C-alpha cells in the first residue's frame, strides 16, 4: 500500500467514524428522552410523534453503526440523507442557511458527507471489505443510490407524517 493509498484509507476511516459517531450520538440522545423527543416531533407538525421518536432513534443508531463499521454503506448513507432531508424541510429550511439561526447548513453538510462516503466507499478497514462486498455498488452508482433513496424516503415520510404547524390565531381568529 502506497503512502497515498494509506492516506485515502485513513480518510475513509475518519469520515466513517465521524459521521457514524455523530449519528449514533444523536440517536442515543433521542432514545434516552423518547417522551421529550416525541413532544418535540409533535410540536413541529408530525403525526404519530411517539412513533417518529422511536424510529428516529433506531434509524440514527442503526445507520450510524453501519457507517462506522463500514457495512451497507450506500444504504446507511441513504438513511442519513433521508433523516437530514426530513430535518431540513421540517425544521431548518425556513431559517436560512446558517446553523446559528437554526438554518440548514449542518444538515446539508451531514447529508453531503454521507453521499461522499457512499461514493468513495468504506475502505480497507471495513466489514464490506472483509466480506468481499465493497465493490458491489460503488462510485457514482453508490452516491446516486444514497442520494436518490434518501431523498425519496424523506419525501415519503414528510408526505405521510408531517404537516407544517400553523401559526397561532389571536382572539379574533386571525394570524
């Protein structure tokens, strides 16, 4: 292995660890406070907020773990893209770009990193490599699968479960 390929392998591992670890931490946070998470989902317009809280914890922990160990990378990346797509539309889009104003900067970067990881693959220190599966879906096809499947999943979840909250009415019934 050359210095360049060792560096690339290290970059793949670092990206997997950072992205996977972030998703795991977020999912664990949701899982440890299911009632609070459900209340939050309800407050931002989700039907079935208890279900949303449980599913978000499971998906984030599961996708984060899969990314961290390098298994099913395009599909785990799709779960990340879907999760970030739902967050972008339901929470962040109205607030502009910057995260300091609750904008979509952070979720866009997490989703982009997931698609990039799908494109470059999990690398030599991964479960996929150990099982001989790393090149089954790779490169542009893997990135397109992650982005397309993730965005389709986000659109479906939003269509079925989310309605933008309406502003409160005053005593005269106006906004």
